[in-house]
């Protein structure tokens, strides 16, 4: 855990997110909290992470998502050397898809 990230305000933000019950509540909260561009950037990074795990090339990822190579590289670095947040969520999403 990055000690520069953890503080009382960030804890409160994450506690608030954990109180959301469904996708509609997430849309409502994040629409109030973030700009559309910020939400789209977060969604893009998650899609980039999925595609990197699927062994897609940077060119394919750029073409499909519009992400810059710098963004793709940053997400890749997080997948390999990060706190495993992407991997945790992507594994859970994959399991959820299997259960459908």
C-alpha cells in the first residue's frame, strides 16, 4: 500500500464507494464526484488492463481504446509491478462472467 495515498480523506472516499449497492448508484455517485472525462479515463484504463492481460499489442489497444502508449505503458507497469489491484478486479470480473 502506497503510504502517500492513504489518509483519512481517502479512507472516507473508499468507505463511501463500498456503500454503493448497484451499478445505478455507482453511476449517480461517480457522476457527482468526477467529470465525464475522469470517469471515461478510469474506464479506459480498466479496458487497457483487460486487453494487456489478453496479450493484445499496444497498437491494437491504441486502435480499440484510443489510449496513448504512455497510458498503456503505465497500466502495464501496474499489472506487473503494482499493488495487484487490477489483477484482483480482473480476476473477479472473469469469475463473475463464468457464473453467468
